[in-house]
C-alpha cells in the first residue's frame, strides 16, 4: 500500500521507503480524541474518533507486517542499511536491502 510504504526493487538491491503520513495521521487522531474527550467532553465525537483510530492502526499494522518480516530476515543476514527519519517528509526512513 503506497500510503504506508514504497517498495522499489532492482537487480542488486531492494529499497523500502516508509512514509511519515501515517504517523502524523495517528498523532492527529490521538490529539483530536484527547481534545474531544478531555477539553470539550463530547462523548459523541469521542465514540466516533476512537474506533476510526483503532481501525487505522490495525490497517497500518497489517500493511507493514510483510515489510517488517522481510527486513528482519535481511537484518539477521546482515544485508540491511537504514537512513532517514520516520518523521521527516524530505528525508524519509529508508531500508536498503542488498541481494
């Protein structure tokens, strides 16, 4: 799923770029939930935001699990390099797996 990551494969390496959009979306949903629950005390809004937040986290988890398995196997073999930051839009977190 390209919203969460982008995978590019060449003959000698696999490059996986994790997108920061989902992390910021989760932080935004968490902030909205906290504001609606603690500040506004609007239970109706909170009952909508929280299930959406949970579903989003589950979708993100299952989208990234295949990538994480591939990276873990490559880490055990010592073929992974990482660069970037999880929270940066310009320097996104990147796994480079040598074949």
